[in-house]
C-alpha cells in the first residue's frame, strides 16, 4: 500500500464518518441525551466507517501486511481526528463555559481564579483530544481490519 493510498483511505474514512455521524447524531442525541448520544453516535459511526473503508480498500490493504496497512491508515486517521477535535474546540467558545459550569456544580464552595479556570479548561480539552485519538485508533483499527477481512482476496 502506497502512502497516497493511505491518504485516500483516510479521506474516505473522514467523509463517511462525518456522513454517518450526522445521521446517527440526529437519531441518538435527542433520544439518549446530548452527552451519551453524541458519544454513541461517534463510536458507532467510526466503526461503520472503518468497516466500509476496510471493505472498499481491501485489495490495497492485502498488497502488503494487513496489520501494517491498517495501522498506517489508523495512525493517519488519528492524526486527522486530533486536528479536527482541536478545530472544533477552537471554534466552539461555549466549551469553556460548559467546563466552568460543570466544575462550579461539583465544587460550588471554592473561589477560583481566572488562572484556575484556564488551566482546567486546557486540561479538559487535552483529555478530550486524547480520548478522541485513542478511540479513533482503537475503533478505527478494529473496523478497518474487520472490513478488510470481509472481502476475499482476488485469485489470479
């Protein structure tokens, strides 16, 4: 598998993941609740996108070691996921207010400084990015590997 094939597979994964997440998000976020619905929609759509891309790119994945090819795609996808997560948080000014409100509900008696709030918002963003990267690595790898196993290799 060439590097250009891996980039094409990652681009296809991102597009399919976004489309499937939109559909599952419409269904799960209102019914399950905003937090759990969002996480459920992300996990399910990531697995389905990995299955589809693994199936479609099975021929390219089987050109070399399956683990190596799927690993390349999963690591590149994790890097894209990290970039997208940081972009979402930088565009969403309400995330800091959400963290602040959550912490105020948990620790209502403390008087926190602006530095405290800044540090905890940065920590929350770091944890969220790390969780998204780990999720995309693990679930993406599983989906790609299983998807590539679903298609039989072509016999010459």
